[in-house]
């Protein structure tokens, strides 16, 4: 998220490093919030704080600026985005089988994972 607080950035960086360590022996990659995501079923474009792709990344165009096939999304909550992230975003994402998990965390809590089956 552009213009995020120092704490937000630190949490995202630490979560990304932890995820990278967990998937380094698997064919998975961790991407930062600079990579836009499109949810094909709804056409929604979003910038999750972190996304994980296992296998080859599928990109919307040759430029590679829009990711189509993440299996895990991570959102670090802030006061300005928490209601949207826990509400509309969860409802939108939970209806699509491409995601295995959506993880939430903030400076005041541990990470919580919502599993989609």
C-alpha cells in the first residue's frame, strides 16, 4: 500500500521474509504489493500486501504487471482498510476457488488465516 506507515511496512517485510523462507524449497514465489492482482471471476483489480504463486505465474499481459493465479494473499490491516479487507474483500475472494488462503494481520495482533476450500 503506497504511503503506508513504518509499522505497516515492517510487518509486510517480515511476513514476506517468513513466507519466502517457508516456500523456498517449493515451486512457489512471494510477491509484494507492487504487483497488481486481477480476480478473473469478478474482474476486480487489487493490490494485496503479499501474494504467493505456486507454479508458473500467469500474467495478464506480456508486460507482466497483473498477476492472475495467486494461491495465498496476505493483508496487513490498517485503520483505513480493515473494514473493507475483512468485509467486502473476504466475501469477494471466498467465492473463488483459486485461493487457498487469505491471511490478515496488524501491528496489534497475530496473523489469522482464512482457508478457502
